[in-house]
């Protein structure tokens, strides 16, 4: 049976090793496919959202899965890279097939949404301030806590999150979602 870490078992220098570290995102005729892992951090009636300083919308933190990487490990890696924090993946909430257009490009995104947490003494839990992070050396991110009841008024994508974050499922749910520009 194939294991999520199977690529790491190949000998160094093999063709499969050359594929490690590559994100699962590629252009296709008519659009782009992404495989994304997403973190849902809820605390005291608030949810942690993030955006690029250049964006005018919010989303949940996460990132693209690398070939040979378990999606739960993607979140651990991404939170360490973006915030310098060790995240804990609690449980899978949603498997989401999300269809949207960003810029002029149509996207088909497969997202695995996990409940996550950070060490309780982490400063990220300070809801009175905006937290900064980095995507790349030149892409600054803003992390901010939003009260769950205000989400219908937040420009948050995918839009299904504006209502679904208020009642997290007990068991993983499959969602097929098409986003407009709402």
C-alpha cells in the first residue's frame, strides 16, 4: 500500500527524489489545478484568517501540498514557514472541491481543511493585535482574528466559510463549491 511519505523511502538520486518539494499545482487547458491544505484555528468564538498585504480579501491559512507530503504535514510546514510556529493538526473537517476564478484564470482546487491549534502560550492567540507573517521573502502576510458572528460581512473566500465556520462538523464532510465574486 502506498504511504504518504513513500517518496522519502527511495534512494537518493532517484527520479522520484527529484520530484520531492514540488507543489501539486499545475496549469491545464482552460485553467489551473491546486491541491491545498488549509488550517482552521478557532478559539474563544474567533477564527484566524490571513491575507497578503496586497489582497483585498481574507482566507484561511494553509498552502499547497508538495508531492510525497501528507496534507496534515503541509500545514505544519506552512505554519512554521509563515508564522514561525509549530501547529498541531487536530482532525480533518472538510474535503472541498472549490471552483473559482482568480484574475483571469479558472481554478479547480482540491482542499483538505483541518482543525489546527498552536501551543497555548503562543502570541498568535492575542486577538487584540494584527500578526505578521511571510509567504516568501518578499510577500508579507497579515494574520488576524475575526469573531465568528461577523464572518457574513467579511470578504472571505471560499464564501461557504462565512457560514460553515460557525458550526464545525463532527465528521469529515465533502463540499463541492463554486465561488462567485461575493
